[in-house]
């Protein structure tokens, strides 16, 4: 119990603080609801036509209006920000990233769906600042591809506007039940073919996956048959629970696959067990584009303009995106950071357009298509009223090599500003840009 005298002192202090704040400062709630109008900008809404000279109006963390400058009414209490000569577009969405020092499944076995990559993420990793410098605002952080099933991914929003978050809990998207929102990482091909207990052939790889999904079916049948009776429930199995979520459509499978025969195996398994799948990489997707389209499977692709990498990717061509687009496949891009540094994500779309993709689909592949592949399109991916105020300010056209990300806004707050020297460091590199901690010296920096 608080002593009476102490309680009186606290009451007096709070009263004084309340009066002082009322006269001189803005409350947190008022700050959160601040209106800002970004005017005279070229706007790329993604879900609509480009606007040559437009206004983007946000209130707090949400977009409330967008349109030509003579069609958006700016409230009298709104802060006006002149963006003449700038380009505004939605924050970029990477459907496949490995930043944060991730680690999930280990060498004990090839199938470990119950492991959560989120439990290994270091939010102080410099990769997050590099991602913001590249205009990225939402990431699907994945385990590696050295297992048939390497664990659960986590979708994160880069909420760095108030400084470094305390933990992954501060940046993770949430399901309705409060749990982290994410998918399931699977892979096939040579990455997961190793010494036992890992498979050594493609046929055995598919067998092991099929075997575990059948076990998950049987497990869930027992759970349903128990009808909530604790005495009849099977022993809880986190691995099988996760596979059941995938089969029930509550967890999207993000599947690493390169060769055309491996792609067809994934489609076969997805049809057999009913899980929703996003095909990642698909280096030879252009060989089976019609089959991918018929299966309704979206593709998250990566385009690189230098040779090297794994043998399975030797047939990757820059026209991959164009062929998939022409076949009617939904296409998004990813960085696979560090494969492509997050600061150069725009190059994916630029290379795609250079090889024949339409500008519209390529830009959508950096934003809205990725949001749709993560089931986040109601919240992010376009400059749409009601969605989160996640957007970037560019110095020029997004597909020009000369354009720079000047600012990255996340939920209505500046998370990256190139004019800030500490932020610029992560954009251009230099001493300290890749170091998450610096040693202590008494005269360091003097």
C-alpha cells in the first residue's frame, strides 16, 4: 500500500504535469493523430493510375486521401510538406529476406516445421536499417533452405520511427489470436540433399514431405475426434500442428524451388495436401509457366545480372518475369538478402522491365503483389485510403539507377531520412554501417 503522504505528493505532481502539458505540449494521442499533406508530388498508387501532381494526406498511421492536387481538400490543421520534383509510392515489400541473424531448424533432421525463425531475430541487426534505406517497410523473414521444411517465417513491419524496437514482438504482424503472423518455409532440390538423416535424392525428398503431411492429417483427425475432451486428445505435437495449419490454409507455404521438375513436384504436393503455396526463386519457371498459371500459384522471383551461384539456377533468365506475366502468373520480387542487398531492391523490377515485363506489373511486384502473397494486402502495398501510411519519397523515377530513396515512412513516422547523417551511413556505407555494436574506447570518436 502507498503511504498517504507519498500518495499526496504523486497527486500534486500529476496535477502540475497535467496543467503544464495542457499549456505547452501535445499529448501522445494528439501526436499520433497528426495530419500531414504531401503536396505537388508524382504519386504511384500502384492500385490506380499515376498522378502527375498529387496530394497524399495521412492522419496518424493511416492514409486518408490521395488524388490530384485540386481534388484533395487539405484540412486547416494539417502540416503541408512540399514534394515538388519527388516521387511517392508505397513502401516496398520483400517476400523473402534473411536479415536479422536468422536461424531455425538445425542438423538433427530435414523436417522441422514447429521451429520459429522469429525466436532467433536480432532487431539490432544493421540489416534492418539497410532495408529501410532501400525503401522496404514489410519483410517476410525466412529460415534458410537447407531443409525440406526449415520452420515458420515471420512477417515484420519495420517500425523504427521511434528508434530501435525492443524485440521482434514490436515489429511482428499479428494474427487475430495475437500470435505472430507468418508462413511455413519449405524447400526442395539440392539444398536439402545431404548425408542421412537428410535425403539424398529428389524422390526421397518428396516421400519424406508426403509422409509428414499424412501424419499431420491423422493427428488433426484425432484432435477433431476428441471434441475438446482433454482425456482423448493426442499428445501435443508442434511440428504436426504447423503442417495442419498449412493444410487448413491458415499458414501459407513459401517454397524454395529452382528446376522445372522441382517446381512441378511442389505443385503436385500442394494439390495433394491442399496447402496454399508461393513459389520462390523459380529459376526455370519460364519452362513451366503455363502449368504454374493453371495451378494458380504465385511466384516470388529474384533476378540477378551476374553469373555464378548454384548449378540449379544456371537456367535463370531475365525474361523469367515476362514469361510468367504473359502466362497470367502473379509475380512479386524478393531480395533474398544478402543475395541482393535490400538497398538495391528496385533493380529487380528494373531488370524485369528491361527484359520485357510491363512497368505496371513490375512495380506491383515490389509492393502490392507481395502484400497479396502474405495476405497483407488489406493493410499495405498501395497508397489506398484506410491502409497504413507506409510509403517512400524518391528523388526520381523508381526504375532509374540515378534515383535515391530520400525518406521511408512507416505508419506515419519517418523511419529513414537520407539527410540524417546516421541514416545516410546505412544507405551509402562506410565505417560503422555494417557493425551492430562498436567497442568502447574512452576517446572513441573524438
